[in-house]
C-alpha cells in the first residue's frame, strides 16, 4: 500500500536547485550505457482554424514495440525500476526516473514508490511531488488518467517535460488559449476546464501543492468527473496538464481516432504520429476534429 495520499511533508527531500543538474547528469550516464533509448522524430506544423499544431513523426518506434512484446504479462517497469534511469528521491511516496523511450530530451517520470493505479485520482502527495518537480524545472507536467487517456503503464506516474519543448523555441501551441481565460475557452471545440495558477509561488512547492489539489478537484467536478472531493476514483478517463501558469483538464471518450493516438500532450497542440500515412490522415481530418473525437464535443 502507498502512504496516505493526504499526508503532508514538513520539508522537501530534494535539496533546492539540484533536480535539473541531476536530470542532465543521469541522462548522459543512461545514454552512455544504453539504458536510455531516445526515439528520433521529425516534425511538421499543421494549421487548423488559425491555430498551429506541432506534429512529430516517429522515425523508428521498433525498439519500443519490440520491448513491449518481449515483456511478460502485467510487467511493471517501475517495480523494480532500472537503476540507470533513477534520478532522485522527491518524497516519502515518489521518486524521479528518466523516460526510457523518450521523444523529447530530459523527459522525466514522477513515480509512486509502491504500486498505485493510474486509474486512481491524484492526492496531496502526488501534487507535492509534482510541485517540487515544477519548482525545479520550468516545464509541462501532465497525467494520463487511465488507458483511454493514453496511459501505457498501470503504475501511477506523472510526467514533466521541460519547456520550451517546441523545436523552434516557441510556446506550447495552445498555451495562449489557456492563458486567455479561466473555465472554458470558446475557441476549443472539445470539453475542458482551465484554472489560472500564475498567482502561485512555486518556490514554495509544499505550500503550492494544496492549492493545486483544490484546483484539480474543482476542474474535475466542473467536468462531472468526480462527485465529491473525497472520491477515490474518477467517473471517467481524463488528461491533466499543469504548468506554473495554468492547469487544464480534458475528459476522454477514446484512446485514439482514425488510428491516431492522443495523450495529454495532444491538448497542448503537440501531436505524435507513427508514420506518413497517419500524418496525411491528421491533415485531412484536422487536429481539432481528432482532439474532439477522442474527447467530447463542447456543449
């Protein structure tokens, strides 16, 4: 059993200012020994309704797919984890690993030390760990809440990718819409809810965590994904996106559409396709239509 998710830390386990150097150092060590196996991509821009979407095209996913086929049923890569991918201890309940098959550099996983289900709701301990991570790295934190939301592992884990991860150094493609308004942005055709976080002081992560939890619960409640803050399981799959400036939740209806898979990053305007055929299909359908199909049309 994991520790009580409502329990609080008195002080962070990680010394301030050390996570990013640890991520860079362990990345090089893991590359040198072959534990880290980045997946190369090319990228293109696809425009839809005056919005520009970043679409990465996988150059070779064979290693990841081969590894997945060779794993025994119910394989858990986090219990035990590969020591070469370990970065740091964040808290009594969470640690940081490198994402073995990363598409973006320095992609980290915030993993519960003991098994908890990816289908369960996030608690205070999860947001404490996420807040510590975001206090150390200016990045995009995200959570794929269930298989339908793009989760490939059942063991609970949040993720952070450092910003900017757009190759030309620009903002996340849809971030301007997140910053425009709280609640709902009418330019987005799928159901979602947004909360501003720019007033929070991420230099005090353990204080910020409680507010993050409350905002998360408010967003899920607005989307009818929880009935009460005391709930332990959501009423459906969802994606959660968190930066130092905003939080966004998106309910999910299916894992993919027209064979195009979507996880949390899709709702930042960054999509991933396996080949040219999927890219052509995405251009034909339009990214917003794909995002709406894997979510729910706005009411």
